[in-house]
C-alpha cells in the first residue's frame, strides 16, 4: 500500500490519487534539505559457515542531493 501511494511518472492519472502540479523555478525558495555523501550500510549475515559472519550491505553509498 505504501508503494501504491507513491506518485508515478509513468501513470500520472490513477483512480483515487491526486495529480501532482508541475514544479516552477525555485528562484525565491529557500533550500529545504541538503545532503552530502550520504551512506547507509546494514550488516547482513553470510551463511555457509558454522560461525555466523556479517558483512556490510551498502544500501546507499555516497549520495548527495539538494
């Protein structure tokens, strides 16, 4: 249900969903969020051994956005 609620560019008109308005130039708007070099790593268990081993899964690695 969460994924279905996300706006989609490939299906802009769907029953029960509000259409998004196009964005205008952001000349006078303040920056709401700036992210530099975001990294999100999760430890995952690697099977195949008697003793559990964990390795990092890099879900996000070095993403920057404004």
